[in-house]
């Protein structure tokens, strides 16, 4: 926190405006943006994709490319105006006093250079220290960011590390010169919740250790609550609300902030009784912003002739000098009034078993020396005796960290891989050993998939509408192109995309928009089972609400079985009927959502729940941070797969956890756990998530 003798701001942004210039027009990306960050303070910048968060960060770094220009306002770093700084002075500051961590770690790493060399470059260039001193500093920060075997890490190339490890290396690189200001642009989006929790913990600790101030850009409100002191909410290029975390979370004073909170699943929300409320309409394009309030066309409190009369400045909220809003009506709105809930949905009747997996195993044989193919063969046990059933109209969530076998099982189900052992039955017909090219059109239409990465699933040379119509054609839906076009336009409506997008190419869409096209296409074939592999991880929270609502709506109408693969346990809790927790190829817990989210837990489930960031100041969480990474499936630990990271292991006598794989046991009807802990120990478990009384 700020020290009394040094209370001048580290960063002062005043009425900043940034535009991008194309051949056709000037496109204002950020308008009238102000923010102040004090020494040791963390400011969270939140809002949907395209609202200008990253543009603000790039403005601070003075790195707006050829087309970008600061057209108004000032940015001061430690009292020094950055807009008029020489290139030499900027070079001195960047990476030294101001460091930035980007969303995509590989964008910051040189694939042809060892990690150690990349880290050592920073202090050698900025501080002129010796190679030996730089190596020792690199070793220290790699240890600080909790990477296993730091010496081996320094000797590795980026491609030899997992995504989470790469991101931690990028954080280490940013910290090499102990900067005064750290800008984090969605630094944990691609990471597992357990890794995210460790990274967030790390960033907070290092902030305290080095007294670093932070600008934390995220669309995850829970993450901002856990990491920041103050928050600034952005919408369509403008700051719409600013204040301390408590002010904004508990006493919000802007309709957009309220709409954001209503579109995220908090503990207690229920998909049928209390559905999420998606923000109506679409985000305005920069050159099509309305007059007056940018949020006006989507706002429940809009008043024509007043809200669209002209420029609306930020104003102080009465009674609080640090809380500001860009809403003319904030003093007139009853913020405590309950939302007009979308009609209560009738839960679909869960029907007979559609899919059954019985002792499924999927092993891969790889050469011990994978690069040159020499040496002995090693076996990667991706799925280990997987057994479960999924019913009609049921949502079964499959959760676990990267590398636990979730996507491998999905590939086997889709026919992209065949099972090593065991059976997969679709309507009692075995399909586990039938590759996709030998499956009937009906089987392929019956099992569809929404993939995690929207960029790889669309044909870059075909319009969006044509791609959806192609799927309809393959599955024999519609009598002619006119029918299929009408159905395609309906599907675009469903996933909240403008109909004009039918004639756009994928390159003209944002990542979130591409994902919505993928979802529309998967549901085009009226599938019986839809495997959704992290389908909303790339989407903004407001869009997540619309998409999850869409998934539920289609499920209710078509009695679809949804296998929802995710590491976002907030969405899982909201969406699913049952939850299957996987770790290193094993199912460690399986039960109804209520059973899995309340004790007794498998120790791994307990750690997963503790890692979930929740955007609610009234929620208290038990604090568990897992040490180390998930072990390699090529070289799994002996005994229980989780024993190397388990905090409960000491309670089990005779080192049993290290010797034997635990048997599956039922702790209640329909609730199974794979663990050596005694019944008494399991009963002693306390709830991880507790909601404080009002």
C-alpha cells in the first residue's frame, strides 16, 4: 500500500483520448479516460472485448503502432509527461520501470532462444549487470514464480513448457528489473483455475514484496476482486464507473456495471429459478456509437431526450469523493430493486441413459526420445478406467486441469481417436472402436462438438453463413438453400450475432464472435449429445450469459445431452446437473452438482473450489493453493495420482497414498470419491465457499 512519505501517484491518466486512423476515417478507441494509480496500489480495468482496455495499456506503453495516436489528454508516469518523451527515454522506461504482461505468453517469448537467455537479457540491457549476476537474478525470479526445477527451466526452450509455465516465465521476465508499474493484460485467461490462483497469489505477493503498482486488465470480476484495491469499469471506449472495490461491488452506480454483475453466475444462482440476465443488444462499433450515453440503447433506465442529448461527463457519487459514475440518472435509480427476472424456466425432465462409458482406457505409445524417435517406448495413460452414464436432457460437467484427460476422452467419444480398452455405448450401440470416417451420418450428427479455440474451427475462405448452411446441408436439414438460409439466420439470432454477419468472413470477427458461430454450427444438426469443450472461456461475461442461456434453451427444446468440459467452476455450478472431476486420467469424484460443491470433497475438488474467483464481497473462501504442476501422464506418481500435491496425505497411515491407487467408493447415493481418507476425515471437511449473512 501507499507509503505516507511517497504519496504522489505512480501513474496519472487525465482525459486521455486515443484514435486509430484508417484510409476511410478516424476511429476513436478511447475517449475522456482518467485514472490514477498510487504507489503499491492495484487498479482493475474491466469491461467487454473491444471496450478499449488494452488500448489504454498500449497508450501507457506508448506503443500504439502506425495507425494509433493519442489525440487528447495526458499520461504522467511519476509526474513525467509520457506523451512528449523522447524514444530514448521511453526505451529506458519500458521493460525496466514499466513492464507489461500480455494475454498470449508466446507473443512475448522468442521460440529460438532458451528461457534463461531471454530472462538474463532484461537486467543486462537495462542495468548493465554481469552475465553471472543476471543468471542468479533469473534463477531467483523463476523460483519466485514457483516453477519446478528452475535450472532446467532456464535451460529449456519455450515450446518445452506448458501454457501455464510459459505465462509464469513471462511474469518472471516482467519482474526481472523490479518495475514500479506492472501492466497485466488478461494474464490468466489461458490458465487453469489452480494455476490462475497460484499466479494471482504470486502477483499479489510480489506486489507487496517489491512495492509494485499494478494495472490489472481483465473481464473476470472475481479476479479483480481478489487482486485489486480499486476498479474502473469501461464501456465502448469510456470509463463509466470508478471507485474502490467495495464501492463498486456493493454500491454500484452505473447501469452497465449492474448489467455485468447480473450476467455472471454467483453462488446461489440457479439456471431454472434465477437464470442469468444477458445484456440486450450488441456492443456498438466504434464508428457507430450513439449520441450521449454509449450504453443508452442497451440500458433499462434510458430516457430519450436526456440520456442521448449530448456528452455525459464523469460525476461524483453523493457522499463518496472517490466513487464516480458516467450516468445522469444515478441518484434517481433504485439500485437495490430486484431485477425483473426472465421468466422462470421449467427444468427439462431428465430421461433415459443416452451415453454410457464402461472402463474406458486410452493409452498413447510414444518414443522415449520423441524428437528423434529413438529409445524405448513409453506409454501415456491419458484416460484410466473411465466409467459414467449421461442421460437425455442432462448436463454433465467434466472438470479438471489441463492434461487431466478431458479432451482426450472427448476425442474418443467423437471418433477422432479409438479407445484402447473399454466400451462407449450410444443408445446401447458400441461406438468406442469406430473411427469417425466409418461412422454413419446419423451417429456423426448425433454427437457434435463445440471446440475451445474458435480460430481453428472455421474455414477462413468461406462466409459465416455458408459454413452454417454447409453443416445443415450435410445433416439433411431443410429442403433447399432458401430453407437452410432461414434456419441459419435463426441460429445467428440465437447466438446474439447480427444477421449481417452471415456475409462476413471469419477474419472480420472477434474471437468471441467466432466462438458463437461455432456454437451455432454445432447445434445446426439437431444433435443428441453436444460435447462443449471450454465453449465460453473465450467469451466476455455478458456474452457468456447469452451463450449459456442459449445452450440451456436448446437443451430444453431438443432434450440434448450436454457434456460440458470446463475449468470455470462458477459456470459449472450454474449449468450442470452432475459433475465429474478428473485428475491425471482418473475420475476422482462424481456426483450431483450439490454433492460435489458441498463437503465431503475429494481433496482435489476442495482445492479446485478454493481456486475459483468469485465476484461477491460477501463470499468467504477457504484458502488452498496447490503446490507444483499436474504430473506428467507419461510418468505418473505411484499410488494415488493426486498424492504429490495433496494437503490431506499425512492423515492416511502407512504411506498408503504413495503405494496404492484408491478404490472408488460411494459416500452417498450417486456420489463417488476415489480417495484413501477415512469416513471420519471426510466428514470433518468444512465448506470451502461460505456466503456471509446479510
